[in-house]
C-alpha cells in the first residue's frame, strides 16, 4: 500500500493539476482572491502569465502642522507638490467627506493604477515631532468619465502609529492585512494623514505593493 503513495509514484503515473487539460498555453496555476488576501476560500484558476506580477508605488510626503482632520497632498501647481500634504479634507472620517474632481485629479502624489490589481502590502517609515497617535490612510478614488461630481474616497487601509516626539526617530509601518485591497484599472491612489492632536510635524515615506491576479 505504501508503495502507491503519491510521493512514491513515478512522473508518468502522476496526474496533472485540476483544469490542466482545458487550460490554454502560457498560463500558470493560481488561486483566486476569495473574500480576502489572508483567507483560504479562493478557487483554483489558470491565469495568463502576463497577468501575474508585482508593482511597487513609492509615496513620500510631509505635513508641517498636522490636523485632527485628514489632510492630503497639494495641487501639482503648488511648488511644494508632490510632497506637501496640507490640504484639509474637512473631516476625520474618510467615508464622511468628498473631494472635487479638480482636487483629486491634481494631487501631485496620486498614482493611477494601470490594471486590475490588489494591494498586498504597505511598508515604510514615519516620523512625528509629537508623541501622539498618527493615522496614515492609503485611499483610492474611482473617477467617472464626463462627470463633474465630487467623489467620496475609499480607505484601502488606515494605519495608526504612535509618534516618538522627534523627527530624528523613525516609527516602522508594515501592513499586510489590507482592509479593502481591490483596485480597478484607472483608480487613483493617494495618502492622507491625521493626528490625534493638531500641530505636529509629520514625515511619511512608504512603498505600496500591488499584485495582479
């Protein structure tokens, strides 16, 4: 009986993976996203090799006087863009505010997603001149063609860290459990930041990794 175990079979007697015969050439076996990147309920899928990959987006910014509301990056016409993040969102809750087309399209820090993808990690460092809680949010907006209406951003993830009362001391940010990871082709992603108390100077330097599937 032991001789018939799968590990003891010769190559000619092993079967191909599920779906191999009907899969087109130049594809790889993968697993669909399912309910979340950390779940186990995805299904077996055969994907074209051109759709499998990793893209990294670097985002860096600072705010000289933080707000308890979220703030985001300046217009590209500002001479401190794309780094200065001093535009007041007007709200401390992302789902409760909107950004006009003129503003979200001109955020110098914003990146346009070129294909359907999923955010797999947010990694980097922050510093703060105060010892208060700093929340960094990676957000997305899905523009609508030929529509001038303001849009409510979606929080891809919000990460709260405690500053170390010095911009010479770094705090590690390393997030892999992403709240809303799915991205569509044409989405604009950007950072927002808020502080538990106003007035501190905050610096942010991150890499956002996305995977195609």
